[in-house]
């Protein structure tokens, strides 16, 4: 979900995806390259993202990933599930005060 959300705003190469997630989360989340690239390949095989070879600002060959229409739909579904889950957890952690008899 984090990768799809990151790619929602613009296409990025792998390292930039990792950096962006770390930046947006104020360094709380750090995506390990050993986890990122297998996840990117799974998302690509599922048709949620696609990729093409390009050149970075420094002239290096990089694979640039972008979210597909299917990826946008999946992100919306997963975001709804996430919102429901966080609301449920918040309700358990912060229950309304019970009425005193």
C-alpha cells in the first residue's frame, strides 16, 4: 500500500520510492532495498504498477515505476480496509467511557 500511495503522485525509481517513504514518515519508516525490489516485482507481475528503463538525473540507467489504473483501484480498496482497521483498533484502545450507575 505504501509503494502504491507513493507512486500515486508521480513515477519514481526504486531508490527514490524508498527515500520518499522515509521522508514522508519523518524517518520512522525505512524501506530496506532487499524488501523493496521483490515487492516492486510482485506489484508489477500483478499489474498494479508498470516499469520502464530511463536515465536518472545523474545519467544512470534506472527502472522507473508508475501506478496503473488497476493499482489505483487496489489502493482505494486497501485504503478503505486500512481506515476501517485503524478505527477498530482505536476503538479498542480508547473505548468510550462506560456509564456510571
